[in-house]
């Protein structure tokens, strides 16, 4: 789905799709306080799962590789498709494994953007292509289910909203299409899930190596919030140390070592160098 969506496009197509995606994701609660309750529910279920996993693992410890990915993905899945699963759901686990594999192969294939001929020497390139097709089919099934069950003008989630916009623009010249919808789903899940879960995983690693910082965070949380309620966004201004640690984690962690490809849209002069279109 390269050349579609919001990551691998530019110009008017990028502006139109990005503007639509941001506006409607915000309307559905993305990045707003209305999403706080959803995140809290996922966090509480995660704490329960970690407690159970810790009891079963004993002294062997808990494998944290996929611990954060599932709740992060579930929150995004709820906004995109209007569905929410238990963190133990097998369909969700399968989707998580597929998404993680594709994401890691994508990071490894970043060199292909600069040297496309390397694809002939990468033994996993065919596997990567097959997995992306599988991921696309997963999204396609979800979109087809929505087309069968949706009511025009009464969107339940982002996919319904996009399908309504496609119908509204029928006959007009626009970039709205089912291919674009599938590409946007792909972009949001591959870019939004792993980055968040890896940042949380880095945070755990850093705190394990700095127990003194962990203790100070714990003390501030106990002093400001106590042990009888859950923290909320309203508590943020009163937790300066916790905020500072979170910002330092974001600064220090290496989530995306190879970024997405960029190109120059017009010939430009910069500090004596000519960057051609």
C-alpha cells in the first residue's frame, strides 16, 4: 500500500487524507480526555494480567516483549473499528503478532529505500511482502464487515466515517477510496502501536536500572494521589517529578532508528548546496 495513506504520500493527497484523519480521530476521542477512561480500563486489565503472569512465572520473571503492545493496540482498535477485545483474546493476539512482525521487518528494510537493489539479496523480502498482504487482508475483512452492518449517516467509528465520506464524494474528484482507507488503517496501526508500546518497554528497562528514580516516582504518586484512587490527567500538574521522568524516557529511548523516506518536492538551495527535486 505504498503511495497511499498518510505516511507514503505528499502534496494535496497527503493534505486531504491527513486533515480528514486527524479531524475525525479527534471527534472519536483520540488525544482527548474522553479517551482517558478507555486507557484506564486497558491499564487496569494490564495490571491484573501482569499480577497473574508474575505469580505464574515466579523467580523466572515475566517476558515483557508483548505486554504493552496488546492494550495499546486494543485502544486504537476501539476507535478505528468500534470493537474492543479482552487482552487474552486469540484474534487480538494473532493480529498483534502479525503487526509486530511486519513492523520489525519494515524497520529492517529501511535501507531498501536508499538502495532498492538490495531486495534481491534480502532473504526475508518475500516473507515481508506476504505478511503485508496478510495484514491488508485482515483490514479488508474488517472494512467488508462494516459495509454490511453500517447505517449511512450514523458512524460508529473511523471506518464508518470514512465510508460515509467516500459515498458523499461519489462522482467528485477526490482521493477518497477503499484502497486509501486500507492504507490509512495500515499506517495508523503500524506507526501508532509499536511506537507507544516500545516507549513503555524502554521506560520499564530504564526504571529497572535506576531503582532510586523508581522510588522517587513511587513516593510522589503516594503523596499526591494516595492509594485509594486511580491517577487522572487532572493530577498531571501536581506530579512534576513523574512528568520529568516520562519526558526523559521519551528523549532517551530509541523507538524509530530508521525513519520513513522523505523527498524534496522542489529544487532547493541550502547553505550552498543544491537539493534537486
